[in-house]
C-alpha cells in the first residue's frame, strides 16, 4: 500500500515515481495487455540504444515466460491476466557498477536528456516498466551487466522505493567473466495479458526488424516458439552528435537557466557560446533587434527584459537553420534493406533534406513498396527515431496525408499491393501523447511527408506503368502467336501442304 508524506494539513507531496505510478496510464500502462506490449517495447529500445551508442551491431534477445504454470495451454493462455518473467539481453557497452542503481532504479535519471536524437524522450519508459512490474507482482528486479575489458561482471537484485524515487539494493555480487564479454541482462516479473497483446508484440518485432535491419532480434514467446529476425545489413546509421540548442527553440525558463549557468561576461559572448550557428555578427544583429546592449552582463538582465529576449528569439527570422548533425536518420540504404524483408517486387525510398519545427531539426524518410508478397490494399508503417508506432494510426499525420492522395495520378489503385513507410528523425518528435503512439498534424512535418511520398510514388508509378506495358505486350504477343499457329494448322489441313508460321507470317515455331 502506498503512502505519501503530509507536509501540512491537507497538503500532500508526491515523489516523481509515485506521481507516475498513479498516472501510469498516460504512458501506455493502462491495462495488462497494453502494459505487456509497452514493457517489451521500452526495454528493447533501451537495449538498441545501448548497442548503437557503443557503435556495435545489436544482438537483442527477449524471453517472455509464464510463471503461473510450467506448461501453458491454449485454455490457460486465454485466461488473463497472468504473471510473466521478462528478460532482455543485449551486447551493448554495459553499465558501470556505480551507475546501475540510479540508471535502473530512479525515474527521470538517464543519458537521454541531451540535445540530440535518441529513442527515449522522457527518460522514464524503462523505469516505468520496472515500476509497473513491481507494483503488480512485488518481485525484485535482476540486473547483470558487464563492460568489455573488465574481469568481472556485476549482478544485483533490487527494488524501487516508490515514495522516495530511490533504488533499494537487495543483493549484489561480482562474477568472473571473459574480458571480451559486454552487455546487460535485465529480468523482472510483471502482470500481462499475452492473449490480447500477442498480435501487437509480434508486429512490433516485425516492424523493428524493418527499421533496424542491422540488428539481430530474437523473441521467445510464452508458448515456447522462437521468432528470429537475423541481421540483413552490416551498416549502422550515422551517429547523432550532441549539439547546442537553437535560439528559436528556447522558452523563457530554459533561457533563464542558461543565463544563470553561463560564465560569459557579455550577452554577445553568451549568444555565441550557448547557441548553435550563432556567430559574432548574428549575435550583434539579434541583440540590437531585441533591444539589448551586446556588451551587457547576462546576469544583470531583469524579468521584463528576459521575457522580451525570449520572445525576440521566436520572432527573429535571420537565424541560420538548426544543424542536422544532432540527427541520425536511418538512411536510404538501411530503410531499403528493411523494406525488402517484406519481399516486395519494387521498392522506392527517399530521404528529404533537413527541415525545422519550432527550432528543432527533423528529417523525413519515406518509402513505398509494391507487389511481391505484399497483400492487396494500402498498408502504412510509421516510425519515429527508429521506433515503430503501432497504435492510433488513423490520427497520425502520415495516415492523413495518404488518405488525401489520389493514387490514380500515379497509375495506382487503392486495391493494389502497396506498403507506405514514413520515418521521422528529430530532437523533438511532435508526439500527441506521452505514450509516443502518433505524430501530431504539424504543417512543417505534413509538408515534408507529403513531398517525400509523392516523390516515391512518381518513381514507383513509372516503374509500374513500364511493367504493365511489358505485361500487356507479352499478353498481346501470346494471343497473336496462338492465332498464327491456328491459321497455319488450318491452312495445312485445307491445302494438304505443310504451312508454318515462319513461312506464313515470318514467325518461327520456337517463338510460339
């Protein structure tokens, strides 16, 4: 049972972890089925991030096993919810022993609060999955992590102090290992509904294998089946580099904190050292526009002038666009390799040039696959920072763009076997919910998706028309050859003299 600290009569203070526990539905932990899916997604994303940050090709193994019965049957699987043990293993850098308690057991503590692209946005997904597991099963979390070059790996069992947002170490030890071993295994129990979440979870692994085809994914289901997605390309995406914030993406509070932390002596030097792509000339012109003395000490600014400065940053139109070095798009090569997992007949991919949304750079990558093993009808695959988005598709901006397209303009039909792919990379994805399920209908993002998909469709339409012309010509030739053969046989029977298609029409028998 949870308790809270009473500061005064009628006044209650909640810790960060307790607040998120009480409001966990906003992050997708609203029922056993969705919670099981989100827990797997968040832990797998952390593993992929750990590998990509280490610049190693990811090997991620996920094992979801029931603990209520040793031999699950269809009858038992349909009975929900049940208790499961979820284990996720990766070959990332590992976690230093001293950082394990804080990184694993404390909310809003992590390595993702930087101005660069990462899968994690709020720093609480993995921690919230562990918290959900603890409150539904009261069982501890087990962690084993090893760092390359060290002689021992670290093992610990721990619980979360929800009231204080602090980890509680129950047991810890060091185990000898080979120096080349590296990676992390996290294992915990949670309540879930596999029967209702099975389709989404498997679909998540399928789509993850598309957007990260350079990874090796293995998933063992509660029924004992192993679903494997071997690596199909050995190329990692370009690594995102940490960047300074862009002036147009800063609000008053953030600006206040930056001024408080700076050690510069003038506002001109503050602008140059604190923001990306701001040189001496740009800083001088902007500060004149904002009505501030470039030689003024940043610490001497008042509240009214601070508000004026923040508003001026949003309205000043002469700043250079944000740098895209903080982004790590999938790349056309990687996206095409992932799309080919669906075994289509034709694949077309495009990567748009970097664009800007509220001071944050973003890159849109689009692709269209046609024919082959793809089922008839239009299918949409959505990704954000290499995360598959599986819920609320109809509300997503990509879905709205596709619904407004006229496929007939490209020689295509709604019933054709078509798969659309949209991937957005950004330092600030415009999600509509904390659960990160769909992208808001932002004008800048909509425009880039629309242009990218239309570019793909134009090229695809040309190829499809060419194929249809070839097929039409082959059908026509086949009909003519059959007619020629019929005429030759008829004349032979009528005249009693052998007549060949070559003699009659100039067509060899071998071409019939």
